């Protein structure tokens, strides 16, 4: 029994220590008047250490510097939902002024983001949204239509609008893959693609080895194949590797998605003529600028609301963004058309991410 | 008094006080009682599993499938709810799944006499796999709001329901371990299973019961976690088994069985929880937090070894 009396005593002691030292602090003191900076912005990527997210943060830092705000990056090292929840709980306790998050799960992060919003901390999602009830807005990096049409157009351009092409996708169930693919089909209906024939769509499950094998399969099955569209950042370099290994570099052309540093060699040797990705630094810049404007009260996220940034971005040369409504009714801010990478700019970007 | 001062519980309790003081200095206005209780939300799910795990390790068995059981229970709760089962019953089914998983572990360990670490290593993969087969990459969303209260709501003003559950369980487990014959037998089994067996102690039955309880509480942990994140997913609780074992060992439970107290485990839970909380409100990167955790554990394991070298071997066993 002594142990239990000791246990109770300890719990009481812990409680009283915190009451005496911590509890005495006035509750509302820490709350800052809205609208007056500088603000503390918390930047939460899906995880730490990936070049994609590092370059997004670079853009965010640029925006924070412009406004004189303090920004810091904090994220889970295991890229997990629970890790992000833990991080946001601690950000709420710290009373940061705004949270920018690339959510690891749309719904699982919603309760904690709602809690942040209720505590008066505006949440801005970027790269990957949280549920619309738990955020002010979502900075969407690219529309499905822009990507789908962009890839088909790029393919048409590099093969001279003539010949057989195929698509190497990730999985048939993934919603983004399905939507991109349907816009590729839509674009190919145009008259200028009359001589382009889409012969096959294969799936590599977003695994490098399987994607590579599927690409080899395409090369074998269609000797007249002129081009492969790699529909993910895994599929595209895998297709390039297969084409290079078969010695078809330059004859069989690849377009798709990719990270500049992993695609650099394929672009320079001519296997991949061009590939798309959004401008990650612009993504960070736009999201962090909107975070600041949420703090000052200049931005509320209503549909049709316009927001002007400090510098032009690739997507919006006039630096003005407008809140739009997506297919599913979620309001968002669109970054702009995807960025095209080719021989002319690959070396510069490969050095960045 | 000198016994108390030398005890392991006192050592880590002192550490806990140090952690509090450091936290107070580093972030005084954040270290408030509401925040302190709020912070328990991020570690209570793990904390409740430390209790049965302590008993299990004291009895000379270990279960490393607990995190997978948590995930499986949460997933099956979600799947049942999606299939139209009322959320109350779905929760019961989730708990039952945890209990059954523990029973299977226990039966294989005690009937086939395979080392528990091997059995539960296999079951860790097995149970996690079931979760993934049922849900794949998807998640069950739109669980009812009142289910969400379980993991995130507060009972008495600012004390989370989860934390109340932990306190109640800690008292129950403490009473069982330190105040009942069953509790004493757990130490006997852990100290020398063969000797216990020859003197008529039902070794296998005791271990089986502990395995079942561990499974049940792991299931409860998974349900609380599912409630807190508001969706059932197969990838939750990753790595919880190591976190739980870390806390148990830090709490002074001897890895080969026979020694340890619930009090020590409770203090270790709070200490590690607040070390993490203190570091994360300073925005210290998670990699660094891991290093700190590992460092604390290795110190915890070294202290008894080193002090034993300087001391004449003590006759009495602690905690029993």
C-alpha cells in the first residue's frame, strides 16, 4: 500500500508543481492582437529530408523574409499521420500564428487542424489538402487538366504528332492517376493528334523495378513504339532507364513527371525530351504568403476572393491569385500551369532539388 | 528512507522533476496545467499498454506484436462500422479482436514452448498484414463524432478521458501486481520458471492470462488512437512496440523477468512523455528526440549494471 500512497503523492506533487509554476500565468496574455506582425509561421511538410519538400520550404522562407515574419520547419521524421498530429498538437500549445501543412492524410489530420483553427490559428494546406472544414484554403500545385493535357501535348510535340505511344502509370485505382489519364485521353481527341495512336496503358504500382519491367514489356510488344508517357515520378525515370538500357535513347521518347535531380542524366542524353513538375519554390512562396495574409486578416479563403503577392510567379505573372472551386466543391488556390523541364533548364534545377 | 533513496523509482522520479524544471525554464508560459494534461494525449495510447507489458516482462515473456494488434483492432472496428454495425458494438468487436490476438499469442507461446519473442515477431507481421488486407491503402472515414470523444474529449474540465483511463488502469494493475497472490506468482514465474513449475505454480496459465490481457489492452489502445485521429487505418501505431518496451525498461523492469514495479513504469511514462513534449515545443527535430530517448534508455540499463559492480551483491530482490 505504501507504494500507492507514494504514487498518489507523486501525482499530486506533479499537479501542484505545474499549478504553482505554470498555472499562475494569465491565460489570455499570450494571445496576440490579430493583424499586427511580425508573425510566427509554422511550416509542416509531409516529412523531413526529401528534396521536394526542402525546395518548397526555400520558397516559403522567401515569402516570410519579405514580410519580416519568423518561419520554421517542423515535421515527422517517419512521414506518418501520427507524427504530424503530434507536431500540430505542440504547435497549438506554442500558439504559433499560422500553420502551413502538406497533409499525410486528408481526414486523419482534420480533427487536429480543426482544433488549431478553433484556437485561432489559421491553417493553410499546400501540396496535399486536409478536409475543407479544417483549413482556410488549399494551395493546389496543379490541376488535373493542366497536367494531363500538358503531358499529352508534350508527347505530341516530341514525336512530331505521328506514331504509336503508350502510358506507364502507377496503379489503376489511384484517383490522381485516373484523372490525369482521362485528361490525356481528352487532349488526344484533338484533330492535331489524328496520327497519334495510344496503343496501351500499363501499371507499375509506383515501384521502380516493376515499372522498369513493364516498360521493357512495352518495348518488346510494340516494336514501332515512338513514345512513353511516365505518369508518376517513379514511372518516368523507370521508363527512361528501360529505354536507355535497350539502346533506344533518342528513338523512343519519354515524357512524364520527375524530380530534376533524378531526371538530369536522361534529359541530357536525350532519352527524356521534356518532363513536367510544378515550380516547388513558387508553391512554398504562395502558401507562406497566404499564411501571412491570413494572420493579418487580409485573406479569408472565400470563393472568388483575390490575393496579390509580392512577386510574380511562373503561374501568375501578374502575381494575382483567385480562390476557385474544385470538382468536389472544395475551394482552393491554383498555383498555375505545370513547369516544363528540358535541356535548357535542367542543370539549373537539378542543382536545386 | 535510505531504501527509498536508492530505489530505481526514486532515481527516475528525480529525473522527472529535473525534466519539469528544465521545461519550466525553457518555456515558462507554455508549461501550464492545461497544456500538461493536453500533452498526455500524444502518449496515453502507448502508456496504457506499458502496464500489461510490465507484468508480461516480469513474468519472463515479451510481446512485440502489440502495435500490430492495435492497428488490427482499429481496422476491424472501422470495417464493422462501415458494414453497418453500430459503433458501440463495433468497439466491442475491436476489443474482442485484441483479446483473441493475445489469446493466440499466449497459446502458441505456452503450449508449443516457442520463445515469445519469435512467436510475437511472426504475429507482428501477421496481424499487421490482416489490417492491410482489409483496408489496403484506404481508410475508413466518417466515424461518428461521439466515438471521437473517446480519444480526444476531456472528462473533468481539462483532464482527457484517455488519461483517466490510464490512471484507473495503473491503479488496477498496481493492485494486482503488488497486492495479490497472483501478482506475487508473476514474480515467482519470472525469477525461475522451472523452479516455479516444480513447486506447483501454474506457470503457463499465468503467462497465458497475461498475454490475453496484453492483447486486450493493445486493442483498447488501437481503439483510442483510431478515435483520436477520427479514421481507421492499417498503418497506425507504427513502432509503438519499441516505444512501450523502452518505457517499461526505463521504469526499472528487468528485461529477463522477476523484477519491476508499476510505480516505476508510471513515472517512466510521464517522464518520457514530458521529455518529448518539452523537446517538441522547442521545435527540436524528431531525429534529435530519438537520440535523447535512446540515450536515456542506455543510461537506464547501465546504472544498475555499474552500481552492481561497486556494491556487494544485495541479498533481497527489489519490488517483490
